[in-house]
């Protein structure tokens, strides 16, 4: 038989001190976990924002070439799997600056 004695500091000899210590540790753990969750949410939001900015024009909000290439890649791959064709219609407006200058950028953006 082994006898083990433990000399506790006086403030821990009261059983209520142990309850307070456990509650404090639990509260601190919850605080740390909630902060980690908050940081994760902010990180995901920033990633989504970066993804959007990488694929959209900041002035008009319209998709850019990177987004077009991604969409076309996906459409071509899906068409190949389903043995279908893909059609692309591109419209290039010459002298688009004239539309901006005469009607304003807001009118040009709605074109």
C-alpha cells in the first residue's frame, strides 16, 4: 500500500476553490475556442472576398477574363463528359469610350 500526501497551498484547500479553478479554466477554454472560430470566420470571409476580386472588375463588378476562362474550362469539360458541344458568343464594342463619354459610366455599365 502506498501512502501519498499532497501539500496544497492554503487557497486550494477549500473545495470551492477547485470549483472556481475548474470554471475559470473552462471559461478560458471557451474564450480561446470562440476566438479561433471568429478568426476562422474572418479568414473564410477574406478568402471569399479575394476570390471575388480576382474574378471581377472592381469598377463594373462584371466578370473578368480569369472568370471567363474558368467558366469555359468547366463548360468544355462537362460537354466532353456528356458528348455535347459548347458555343461561345463574344461581343466587342468598338469605341466603347464614346459611350462612356456621351452617356456616362453608369449607362455604359448597364449595356
